[in-house]
C-alpha cells in the first residue's frame, strides 16, 4: 500500500494475451485466461518477495502488449454480466433489458466515495466506493437504502469515470481502493474495465458478502490484493431466514479458500444476538480449521443493531430485535482466543 510493489491489476496488464479477446467465444476465452494465470502468479510471487518492484513494472510496461490478461478479464466480466452469472444466484437475466436478482440493470451506480477512516487499522485511509445493489436480502441491513430499496439512485458511472474516482482517491492519500456496497459483485464488469484506464498504482480491496460465482472469482483473483469478506452465518438455515440466500456455506467457504490463496485477508464476522451457537462459533471454528491462522485476521464485530425490516417488524425476528450483549461479545472473543485466531488487532 506504499508504492513499493505493483498492484496485482498492473501485473495482469503486462501478461500478454497472444490473441484478440473479442474474437474468441466465452468458453475458449475462459480457457485461455487459465493458461495465462501461471505467468501472473509467478510475477505476483516475485513481487511479494521483493523481487519485482514498481520500477521493474514501469520498465516492462513501456510499449506493453497489444492484448493482456486484464483485457481478457474485462471482456469475460462483461459477458458474465448479461445474461448474468456474476453471483451464485445465476439469475441469467439479460441486464441490458431487465433488472437482475441484485436489483440492478447493466449500469453501475456509485452512491458515494470518500476516504474512509472507520475501516480496520491496517487499511485506513481507505478509498471507499459504495456501489448500489446487492444479491442478498438481509432483513437487518444497515445500508438497505443503497442495497435494496433505492439501489439505482446513485451516480451512473462508466469505466473511465470509475477510473477517475479511483485516481482521485489515491492521489489524495488513499492506501487502497475499497469496493463495497450494497455489494460490488453486480458491478464487477465496470470495475474490471476501469482498471484498463487506471494509471496509478493502488491496491484493490474487495469488501463483499463473497457470494460470487466461480467465474467471477477467477477474474477477481487476477486483480484483488486485499480481501475483506463478510462471513455471516454458520449454517444455511439462518442464511435463508435472514438473507434469503441459498447454498450459503458451500459458496462462501469455497470462495474464502480461493481468496486466501491469492491475497491478504481480514474476515469480518458480525455477531448477531442469539446466534452464538448456530453462527458465530461455527464460523470461527471453520476459519481456524480451514484457513492459515498465521496470516488471516478476523474482525469480530459488535456493532449490530436492529435495522431495516427487523426494526419495523421485530416480532418476526425476535432474537435479533436487540443489540448483542457485552457477555455475548466477550464469549465470541474468548472462543476466538481458544481457537488461536488473530482477532485482537482488528476487532
């Protein structure tokens, strides 16, 4: 985040694609992208060790390739967006003509962007971009206006405008670009294309519910440096009841494993009142048993409050119609400590 090494999207920009991506059908293009990722992985590993610097990138990018892995990813993202398979709802809606399960058409809507000082300490000031739309329907959502009720009320941005926003955030001191919402997944096509025009070195951060399709994850692992995922539920029943989302554990745990192999990670878990045994403890236990505990941080969050539908109809969700108690939060902390998770620095 201090301009010593190139961000991953810059590395993807210099991995040459020896073909015109627009000329290949989607499956052929996806297969070619897989072949190119070995070179990207090698460059990224060298950069992490200090063996490939920003200055090395600047030399290699002069007169860069006609077509690149980043361009391939941008073409694929647009194809995945309509009919839409960007998330695991796979609604396959033609978003150029209709509204998808995320409540969006093909346009990308930015509701606000600013230097966020309230994120985890290692990340601030974070250049945060709030996108409209979400593929979940959380009954307690604190950002329900941009995610559910008015997702298309923001500024419509194309890829060049989004690149300008990122550039301004970086020039004025952002340590990273934080793509959030709502959820950023429905806007992936515009986000990836914007990186073709972004001319500053800045790490990309994905702040998401992690319900992306495997196709979207393949693209994201090419461009994301820092992962800030939500891990909400420890079982599918609570996920369906509180967020109306199917196959929650299968999808999110798959994506967490992939993300942990391709960047730094801070997992967020919002403690829901009355859900310690069914959600908080299983979530923390899964992290401890499946991800590298020495480099994955966990933010155990205590700021839940009844919002949105829970605030209007508390009788429908009585156990979460209150704030978590101090005893519940302390029990979550104690369980994380027992599991050996790194949580104190960011919680």
